[in-house]
C-alpha cells in the first residue's frame, strides 16, 4: 500500500494522515483486514460506509442506517472487548 501514517509533518505541525490515505486503505479491504487484524467482512462494510460518505450523493437514509446498525452489530459480535 505504501502508506505512511502518524508521522509528523515537516515543521512539527500535525501528522501526514489525510483522507487520501483513508481512501487508499479502504480500497483493498482484504489487504486492510490483513494489516489491521480485523475481519475482511468488517473492513468491506466500513469501506462501503466511507464510500457513501465520500460520494457527495444523496443517500437513502433508511438503507444507510440499516447498513450502519448491521456493521455495528458485526463489530460487537466479533470484537466484544
């Protein structure tokens, strides 16, 4: 993926993290799951959520709400810590 994260910007103001890194990380849910240790299904669902938020399109709120609740349920079921 060739991503640098949590490194200080030159001059010491903030970090180099930005939306492009998040997009690149979520673009390959299988690799992201391997790197993060989270399930691939959870990474795929999070990628869909991010795509919806980044799209700038009108969103079906009911479907989005259902997707978010199912994703939260999956997260709690798989990672109860």
